C-alpha cells in the first residue's frame, strides 16, 4: 500500500492494489471515495478535505490508514 498526499488539492490517495484495473467507485460520503477493481477488490481510497481530519471508520485497513495519516500531520 502507498499513500500519496497532494497538499494543493487537500487530498490523499491510498493505492492498495496497483496492478488491478479500475472498475467503479463508491462514494461513502462527500470526502471519502473507495475505488474497486474489476475483480471486486478495493484498489484505492481517495480522501478529500484532509485538513479537516479523516474519519477512517468503515474504510478498508482502517488501523494502517490511521497510523499512516498520523505520520503526515
């Protein structure tokens, strides 16, 4: 997994499975979007407005994600 932080866009993208082709996305709320691959697995997570904080509850790999986000504060 890889976390990329775009400070200008105030967004974070977490790449989980880079070799799987994108199929669709599900918007959990206005600031959290989960991307799914053609095989149905989560391939990435987009987090918007990260300066406001990030709610990791209900996201895949929430514990890892919270830890990594803490490194970028």
